[in-house]
C-alpha cells in the first residue's frame, strides 16, 4: 500500500530489530520498559513474517506486523495484529495489539493509515470487527480513536491470567 509518499507493507524477518525497537519506544511512552520481555530472538520465533517471494505467504507465527515507511525511507510506525474470532457472529476479526508511530512522524496521518490497513485486513478475510485496547489515561489516543469512529466498550472489563496465577490455573 502506498500513498502520499509513504508505503505500508508487512514486516519481513529482516525487520525484527526495527519491530523490537518500536516495541521499546512504545513501552517508553507508556512508562513500562521494565515490563518488556520480548527480545529480537523471541520475536523471530513468534511473529509471522511476510515472504516477499509469494504475495500472500507468511512464515508460521502468532501475529503479523504492518510497517509504515515514511517518504524519508525510514520506518515511521507499526501496527502489530493477530486474528480473532467471534462466536456470536461466526466470523473472524483482527485484534490490533500495538499501534505506534514515532513522535517525529506524528500528525501526518500515519496512525490512521496503519489502522486503515488493519481495517482492510478485516475486510480481506471477510471479517466484521477490528478491536483494540487503549490505556485509560491515554487521552490523546482515545480521542484519536474516537475521531476515526471507534467506540469505547464500557460494558466489558479486560481480564488476564499471567505469571504465577496462570501457572496455578493450568495446574488445577
């Protein structure tokens, strides 16, 4: 995908260091760098990477990454996503795990372009939902998402089992 001098493409294995760097930058923004456990090696083994030799071919992995290449030929941002499924509608969707645009590239429409790429992926797979989460203190992002037509899901509460709680749950 290309427009206004930028390009959006799926990440290849060669982009793993860049993806890792963007994850760290996002964690810095969220003041949570100490929570990042992903390493480039882990990402190589868990992300699906585009195979440039075949248009719709990906390596095995759990999530895919759109990268936005700015006119300056630098990676300006990413949208890391994976597929989900709704039992109520009986169709797939996309869950946007992370959206990040480097600060110097903000206010150029790149965040919107990356979300549009995810929306097009939902349509491509005949899905019906693009979903994501946002920290409740991140007012600029919440306002941005709402300006795109997204609605806050207030009746749903996010839950998570991890670490010791996950281990105990798996044992019992």
